[in-house]
C-alpha cells in the first residue's frame, strides 16, 4: 500500500512551500464563524462523553474549537510541520490536545474498534488520496473506528462546478465566496489545471505570488455520497455550504454519514 508514502509526499510538498502560510489561507477565526455552529448542531450537546477524532487536523481549527466547547478530542495529523502549528495554536488557546499521526489505511490498528462517536475528515482531505481503492479502504477504516450510530463528517469542494466550468475558471473567472473552509485573504487558492482525474490548485500570496500547489482527485456530483453508502454507512446527508446554499452553487459540500 502506497497511501502513507503518497500522502506524506503530498503533505511534504505542502509543508515545504505552504505550511508557514497555511494559517493565512485557512483563517481559523473566519472559518469557525460558520463552521462552529454547524459542528455543534451535528455533534450534539458538548460532553466529555462524546469522543471525537479529527482525522485530518491540519493546524487544529476544529480540534481546538471542539475541545474548547467541551468534547473529548483526539487530533490526527501526519505532517510534522502542520502538527507543530497545531501544538502552537492549542498552547495559545490554552487547550490540551492529544495529537497522533496514524495512517488512515491502518486507523483500526492505531485506535480501538468502534471507539469514537464522531470522526472529522474536513478541508477536502480525502481528495488527496489519489487511488480509488485506497479512498474506499480509508472510508472502511473510518467506519471501523466509529461506534454504532456514530457520525462521519466529511467534505469536498464543489468539483462538479470546476469540471463543468474549467475553461472559464482557467481564464481567471473562479467563483469562490471565501466564506467556507478556506477563508483567508492573504493567501487564496484557485485551480490552475483541470482534468477528469486531477484538479491542481495554486496558492497565491498577496505579496509573494505562488507559494505552492496541490493536486487532488475531483469527486463528481454524488460520487462521494454513493461511495459512503457502498462501504456501509446507513444514512448520508449532504449540506452545501453547511446548508446555506445549493449543490450547484456551493463552495463545499459537507456530508454527515451515520454508521
């Protein structure tokens, strides 16, 4: 299995050229304006008895937010640069975070079977896994560590819009509100190459120009929902821009899948 090597290589490219600017791209404060109410609504009343695993923690926006709110949170991040930023952010927030670095393909080896009530896989993270077989394997691993009736909260960009409007987008007309998930104004991202199998984003700093690129698999309309059902989730509900938009015009779709 090549997932760990491939994802670490992808994250290494990010770490070398983007990690020091990632917070400027995310802007946790603005992200959480809309994301926090959604997460609290989906996760239910905050309690240390609600066990949350943030599978792709990045710099820690959601993990720190949910820990501050009163949930029992474990953060998982395989990139050392991003993990270091998470630790700094948690320290500044005065929050203790249990931080791990477990390969998604071996999640059931790193964590106890059916031990979490909520799993987060946010920030378009599953799209960085390039093999369809490994994307499916990852979802099965997520399912295995979820307790019965547990929830997987997973998102993706509106790739169907990007595929449908690729020519217009590559000419510079990329529709993105900047209000969901990636909200920064100092560093912004936009597609710079688009195909059915790969969308490459460039990340541009207001003063420094391009500070890095990332390639990702573009889920087609309804594809991720169908995949979630196929691996064994019993209910899947989609929320375009946390429920405030349509599937056609949204920036992101967040799925809540129940075991």
